[in-house]
C-alpha cells in the first residue's frame, strides 16, 4: 500500500512539474516584435520572455502592441 502511495505521489509531482511552465508562460506580457501579411490574414509576432509567439488576425485589423502569453 505504501508503494502505491509513492507511485501516485510521483505521478502527481511529475504532472505538476510539466504544467508549471505553462502557467508561467500564460501569465507573461508579450510585446509586439513584428508582423506580416499572408493572404487574408495578418500574423503578429510577439516576444514572450525570449520566446516568439504568433497571433493570426484579419489582414485589415491592427496587431495589438501587447498580448498575454
């Protein structure tokens, strides 16, 4: 029974450790780095703590200056 609890604890800690970076990334403010048009879409590029993220919008819309990553 003790080994089963240890296995469950290990799995729980492992899952939390994988989910934790996602929570941090979603809490970051990302700043506009650039943009380009592709067909009827505009792709807005943002810098989120050193990583690039893309947001696709209509080509007639303006890219926001910041987004929540």
